[in-house]
C-alpha cells in the first residue's frame, strides 16, 4: 500500500516537473501534443528588467507561445573569467519572467549571436588570445566556447529552467547561421559544425538543439530557416519539423541610413504562407527590438535604436497595426492547431501563383488560399463557392468555408505615435547647462601615451575594446634645412578608423568618418610642419565592431596605415613613411576614466560661457522626470556625435549630425512583391537618429536627474529636451460587416477628428471623403460611442451608419480619433 502511494506520488511529481519536448517531421510535440508555435525575439539587455514583465505580457497578449533570446557572451564575460549577470544582464531573471507569464522560452546560446551586437557577441579579449581563429577547429576557441556554453547551460539547469526540468525552455541553439559563411572555412568548418553538435549534445539539456541556416546540421540538431520568407525551406532531415527561427519583422538601422519599414501585410503574408506550406514554428526577429545601450551596438555603425519596426516599438508601445494584425493571425492559426499538425495535406494549384492547401483530419478540415502574384487578385472556386484572394495575400478558412482572415485586409487600428514636451512641474523649457573641456593636452601637445611600439596596431588589439577611443601619437623632427620644410606639405592617413580626429602640434587639422559603409578611406590634409619637434596625434574612434561574415573578427579597426607626410615642390614629391615610427598609444579619454558622467562629480564644471560647436566637450544639465508613465526620450537635435548618460546610466552613442541622404524613400510603399531592406524606407534627409530612449527606471521620479553629454565633434545643446512618447491618434479604415476596436492604449479617446462611411480614401492623418457618404452623422455616432472611453468596439454596418449609395461597391468606414 505504502509503496503504491509512493509510486503514485512519484509519478505525479515527475509529470508535474518535467515537460517532454520531442519532434517529428510535422511539428514540435510538447507533452504529447503537436503544436503550432508562435514565438518572438526580445533580447534582455536591449531593455531593462523593469520593462521585461510588460514586454513579455504584451507578447502573450499578442498571441505568442514563446519568447526567444540570444545570450550575449561579451556582455557576460567582459574580462576573461570575470562574469556579469547584473541588471539588464540578469538572464535568469529574464527567463523566470517568461516562465511567470506562462510562456515558453527559446534560448539561443550561440555563443556567436550576430544580432547587430558589438562584435557579434564575442569578447575582444578572445580575439587577442595567441593563435586565435573564431568559429573553426581552433583549440583555444573551442575551449573558450565550450567553457562559456557549459557555464550558461549549468546556470539554467541549476534554476531548473529547461522544459525537461519543468521549466519554460523548449529549444536551445548552438552557433548561428554558420551555414551562410562556412565556405571559406573549408574542411575545418565542416569539422567544427560536427564538434558544435557533439559538444551541445553532451550538455544533456533534455530539449532539442537547433542550428539555424545549417543545411548540413548533424543529427539530432534541427536545422531551421532565417529570412524574410521561409515557405520554400525544406529541413535536411524528414524528421525535422519546418521551423523558422528568424522572420525579420523589419530591419536594423545604420548611422547615415534611413528608417526601414516592413509592411504589416507582408509580414502576415510570409507567416500565413509558411503555415500554408507545412511550417510549425515561427519566431519573429524582432518582436521587441529595443535599444543598444552603452557600447553594445555592433556594425560598424549600428544605431543606438534597435527598433527594427517590430510589433512592439523601441519603447515597448504597440506598433499598430502590426501588433494587432499578427495577433489575429496567431489566434486563427492556434484555432487550427490540430488540423495543421495532424491533418492530411492536399494542395490544388490554380496557376498564376494561386493555390489552395487543405489540411484534413477526421474531425474537420482547414484551408489556406494563397495568391503569390504581385499584381493580380485571384478568384478561387472551391467546393462550389468562389473566393477573391487579393494579390500577394493568403486567406485562411479554419473550416474551409468561411474566410476568417486575409493577410492583406487589415481590420486593426493604426496608431500614430507623438512626442509630448516634458510636463514635469517647474521644468523650464530649456535646460541650464554647465560644461567642461575634455583635457587632451597631454596627447595633442606632448604626444604622450601609456605604451610605445614601432608599429601601427589594430585598435582592438590595443584597447581590448574597453573604449571607443584610441590615441595614436608620434613625433617627427625636421632639421632647419630639411628638404620637406617650406614645401606644400600634407599628412596622409590610410584609415580604417570609423571616425578620426587629427591634431598637429596641438591644432585640430580635421576629422573624417567612414561614409556609405566604406570603412577604408584616406584622410589627407595640408599641414604646416615646423623645424624641430612636431607632434602628430590621431584619435581613432570605433562605432561598433563588425558582427557578421566569415572571419569578421579580423576586419580591421583603427588606423592600420600606412601614414605618410608628403611634401610637394612643383613636380617633385617627397614622401616620408611614418608607419614604422615610434607610436605612442593611449586607450580611452580622460573624462571617461574620471567618470565625468557620474552625478556626484560636480567640481570643475562651469556655467559661464557655455560653448557651442566646440569639439571634445562635456555638457551637464539637471531636469525633472516627465510626469506619468509614458516612455521617455531625449531629443538630441543640434548635437554632433558622442555619448549620453542619464544619472550615470549610459543611454548609448548619439550622432544626430549624421543626416541620411535625400533620396530612396518611398512613403507610398507597396506591400505587394518581395520585401528587401531597401524597400519602404522613410526619414530621408533627416538625422538617422534624433531621439534616444531613457528608460523610466533610469530616472528619479521625484527630485533631480542629471543628463551628461560628451560631444566629440561640436554641437549646440540648447535645443536638447526631454519628451514622452505616446499614441497621438488612432485610425481605422475597414469594409462593412467587420468589427473594429479603437483603443488609445490606456488613455481616454478625446475627440473624433474624421469619420466617413461610404468610399473615403487616403491614409491615417489625411483621410478624405469620397464620392458617396452616408447621410447619418458618422462623427456624432462615433463621438457617442467612443469619446471619454479608453477603447470602443464598432460594428461597421449599414444598420449603424446608414446606407450610402456607392453604386454597388463595398462600403468602408474611415475614422481617426484623437487620444
Ligand atoms: C541574421 C542573424 C541575426 C541578425 C539578422 C539581421 O543573419 O542571425 O542575428 O543579425 O541577421 O537583423
């Protein structure tokens, strides 16, 4: 008897604490059920722990089953064997937040991440180990990779976070998209992938491992797809379900670039198409992009904002209609889980890129009608009914009869975000600044650093990436009658510095930065050298280290030379090569070392004659936190380039002086046809990034807050202001017989700005009445139903709005309300 009770108890405990995750060619199976899984990427260090619960909850409300993240090695092990899991880096807390919300987790350990993250997530000390080559059968590399991966797995196991232990994590990843770059690694690359698979497998996590974009993934690794479309993807093993680890919801941004947009219709189309063609797991990369705080942006040139045009914007607001339209899609797909993962599949090809896919079980069937044609709508006849499927869209019919969803028909509101001035009490409209110079005299006048070498070194090698800044300094002596002197002379630097400032004898002779993605350029300036000793000081600045490509770890950064002085006398040119001169090096800048960004450091700041357009200058101001809990941004318009801190928290690099080019934007943006990163750009001719996120948790709600700016190039801080971002107005534009919900995101709707039922046209913010319109007062009806409420649900019907005569064409409601 006792033993039976013990046995029952044991069975109960073990089933309550372990989740069995397995798979077959159809799907991931969790505790005996094949699943349709929708997942979204949220990278923990790109937001703050205070933001995590809300972001993850919004993911769940948006219909996600799982949250995915990479693990960022260089953030956790900034110095070899010294680890950091505090604050934004508290991986375990992040995973537990996912668990608390009842979602699954997908843990992409890598430990190569890519992710537009500094150096792809690799620590720079790793590169500086003797004989090191990344991502191949290099003993030192494999040892370090195994060490870090094992440590992460052990930490996660200790907290019982793998599904096999009753935790949320259902999948783990090793490496990342190695298949895309493995050619140049030859046979060693193939051996490395086998080693990765064995190493991962030996860690015994009890859930499947994935290897994305790896079509030679050894069993039992699951190879998965990344891209804008993955419906054509076929895994390398019939027992591997069709999985999509990165469905890019938008794209990242680079300094000098524009704002990328991927339309809602096209993201939805790609997902529906993927499930039409047998997909079972779709992860949005990104679901929340967030912010590259501090020096975490990769690149070179990845911006501080990593908004990505994802369903949750950088600050965590709903990006509508993307968020809502995808939520509806998730709900429909989930409702079909059984037929999709167990049903027999048959397809009908109607030609002209139109097709129907039928999933059939004994209980019922579900259908997808797809139209991949970019131009023409398709009329599909199916079981005696006729259906119009718009160009570049998929219609989903959970019962194969009634259209429940079409990817191109958006019935979710569009939200227009606005920025509001800081409404904190007694905050003056302009900030009161104090300033102090960055002390560069030792370098530009004396050329004195910490170490000397008769060689030009790659910046990473010298700095270990402890700073963006590296001084390269040398002295050149000319005799009184030196042939060079008196001629027209110049300094010529072959540079791979992302940005460069040059000084000769204490004088700033110029600066330059890489343009249009060309990180290899020549800096050349006329200079007057004097007889005797001349000091050349070059300040090289990195703006995010490379994160992608075969052997990306050895892409040069800094001033790798050669460096020449040239003298010209008529046709005669004399060249002096300084490359093997004695170079003195100094990593970092004074103000960083002495932590000028700390709020306590008060001495030596002056409120007198605050300079404008002065390079190498520190600015400081105090401000009150904006009232309420809307996300906060700081507008840095007027500044050049540098770094910003709020209450000592580094909010990232800024560079509002970098203006994107005038052309290449497409406000109209046709969602039909394959998306690519240059399609549907906005923000032409504007600063690539003007506003910078200040998470609420960085602010003191009451009392003073401090903003510190380090300005490298020269700028004008007088326009800097704190603002909040929130929904300004909300629009819908839907055909009759639909229900539409309008919501101001927890704020009341204050007025109806536009409403017309008939054939209105235009876009949110610029709707116009058409040629037919209902005689009922649409504005009045909506005012009654919506104003004063946080949300309202409207039945778009002739019963409610009347029957305008639109010559038989379908009638629409267009509405814009103010929040
Ligand atoms: C993929 C990579 C991701 C990210 C993405 C672009 O190739 O796996 O980490 O970099 O591209 O955003």
